[in-house]
DNA sequence: CGCTTTTGTTACCGCGTGTTACGTTGGCCT
DNA sequence: AGGCCAACGTAACACGCGGTAACAAAAGCG
C-alpha cells in the first residue's frame, strides 16, 4: 500500500509542526491544518487517510467539526484533547470519532493508535481507500471528479492542468468565502512539507490568471473568480455537489 | 517441488543481507524485502514458500502485517523479533504466525524451524505450495496468470514482454495507490539479489511508456496508468481478482 | 557466432509551473 | 481633481520533470 496521508489539525503552531514532523519521520505524509475550511480544502483536493483533530481550536470546536465531517463522509478521525475528562471522551465517541487521545500523549502510543485506526478503516470496504470523487456544478460549468474533467456550459471539454484543477477544487470547496493567497497555497500544497515560513511569490496570482483565462467568459472582467483587493480571491458561483459517483 | 523460495523481511539492511546470504548458502532462494507493499508484490509476482517477517519494521508492525496477510492467504509465516517477551510471543501466534523466533537466534535452529514449518505446510493440502496463479480483470482487460497472457477488451491477445508483464502485475497488486519509481523498481526485482545501492536511471519511465503503448487506448493520454508528477505512477483501474485456477 | 528481441541509457524536447519585470488599476490622501 | 503608491494582471523567461526517439547493451536462439 502507499504512504499514509494524515491531516494534523491544531491551532497551536508548535504542536502542529511537532506532530507533522514526528509523523513525517515515521514515514507518513503529514499535512498541517488549523481550521475547518482548510480541512475541507484538503479533503476535496486529495486523498486523506486520517485526520488528527484537536478538540480545542481557538474559535472552533473540534467535536462539532468532527460531527459535521462525519455526517458527510467517513474519513477516519482521531480526536486529541488536553481534557481527559470522561464526558468529553464520550462526547468524542458519540460524535463518530474513531479514537480519542488525551494530551500529553506518548508518541509511540499515538502512532500505534493511528495505525490501528487506519488498519480498521482499510479492512472496511468503504471509500476511505478509494479516491473520493464528486461532481460539482457551478454557473453552468461542470467539474467531474471521477474523470477529473471540466466542461463548459456549452458542453465543451476544457483541459486544465493539474495545478489549475487543484485550485478549482479548492475554490469549489470554499465558495462565497474570501481566501487569502496563503490559505490557497496551503490548501494546494498536497505535498505539504512542514509549515513553511511564508515565502512564495506571485505563483498564486499566475495560477488564478491561468484558470481565469480558461473558465471565465471574459477573463479581463472575471465573474466567478473575483479578486478581493488587499485580501485575496473569492469564488462567487453557487456550487452544487453531486455525490453519486 | 523445487528449491524453497523464502522472503526475508527486515528493515535493517545488514540483517537482511546476512539472512538472505545464509539461506542462499543453504540451498534456498532468499529474496529480501522491507515493507508490506514489497511483500505483496512478491506474493503476486511469483511463488513464495515462506515469509520470515521481522516484528519491528521501522514504520510498520510485523504482527499487524502478519495478521493482514493471513486473513487473505495462507503463506507460511515465521515472525522474528528482538523482544522475547511472552505476551509478544502470544500476539504472534494469535495473529496466525506459524512460528516465532527471538533474536539473537542460532542459525541452525532457524534453519530447522524453517524446514519444519515448510514441511508442515506441505502436508497441509493448501495452495501455499503451488504457484499462485490468479486472473485479473481491469477495465475490460484480462490478465490470465495461468497462461501469463493479456487480452484486450475486444478479446485480442496482446503480447507483453517479461518486464512489462511484471510491471503489470505490480500495478494490479497496488491499484489506486501511487507508487514511486523506487518502489516499482524494488517490486520488479523478483530476481532480487542483494539489496542494490539504488542507481537506476529512467528505466522505469521507459517501461511504463512501453506498457502504455500496448494497453492504453490512447497512450498519449493514459487513463489507467497515470503519472503522478513529482511522485511516480498510479494505476487507476478497478481490479477484480479471480482465484479459481 | 550472427541475428533478433528485450531492456537500459542518453539526449532532446515539450509542458507545466514559478519568478521577474513591467504595465495597469484602483484606493486614498491632500 | 489630481497624484501617489501598493496591489494586481500578465508577458516573458527560467527551470525541472517526464515522454520518447535513437542508440547501446544484454539476453535468447538458431
């Protein structure tokens, strides 16, 4: 089988990079994330085998996020918390988490739990192992996640590059939400090395421009992929999702 | 029957080559491996009479691997471990291992155990001893493991070279999983002499290209054997296995 | 031994992607 | 209003990865 791909969700940067590094040293691909929208971007953008989710995120609640995610898809989730109180633990399970670990934890134990959960998930003939494919509709356009194809309102097949497709997926996962360049960059970085010290030039601008030139009727006056001056970009189309395939 | 074919699984290169050499001097064919995916590739690619499996692999757990393999097929497995603790021993048995040996071990004793397990396996009228031949179906295509033939969806017989067939088998054993060139190279080396010091150029690229030209409808736009830029290759067809023959 | 077939190597090219540089836009200040 | 300047768009270039043609080496085969 391939390399396990984990998503480490914690709002404390130290804890986050500590964990991602630890997992990377143990042969996993560990991607950092710190908010629900980032989680969703990752889930849409690429395969994620397991989510390690801190219960106490700054302004969001890990348990609620877990419940919401679980209502929608069956990606394995391990909740992490500083509170080992029993009722918390129960809340975690009731909410659909696969396991629950209290801080501070033994790294080896954590690794063992991660493996156990992933193995359990693998045995289940669920989609956790298959690539997640959905079909999106937006403003007449179609993105077919199964074939990774984009069709214009007139039905023409528009070929996007890998990166352009990835960007589109990020946008589709976050419609009507302004995204900063950093947020986009992080979401795109499926290769996601350690939390980077912020140093990417205008790559996102170029990417946006290239995508616009392919999916905007008039790229000079973008309707769907708007720019929020001083902020970032905003996808303004209404998106409908098709989970059938 | 012929010469016994063993698979030596250990993540320590020294131990691995020591063991393979030892067995080779004692009239066996010993193939080195260091990960579950390698094991699976070998099992799919050719006959394996017995697996010598280290419990402590770097990022994988030998016991878990053993359990997983045993759930699927009945290859004899001997677990090897530095921990001779009893509970570990029990865990090994419960998991379906045929024997359990603690490091450091007497080579002669090891050999005796190996022989004993293999003989026991031979008496059992199981399939472990026959060459494992399966038939795979993928996207209309058929690979007949018995005759080593590939048939197109239209029913034409397509002749693949040895290496191309080997690659196809590796892919069939790992569908929907991105494989690096190194992983593929290792899996292909069923001849697997000593662990090589990694120095293969673009042989895999060529091999992939050649296989594509034979089994992809449009080799320029591969559907099944996709390339994962910066990673390696990915076989995206749904594979179904036929164990009858 | 030559000839064929398979397999690996080298070299070249195209494409996707990031960077740089420069022009343009639009907000803000006086 | 006009001017200033940061932010943005994008053309042009640079670079690396992967496809593949052509060649070389190795393995079968008579």
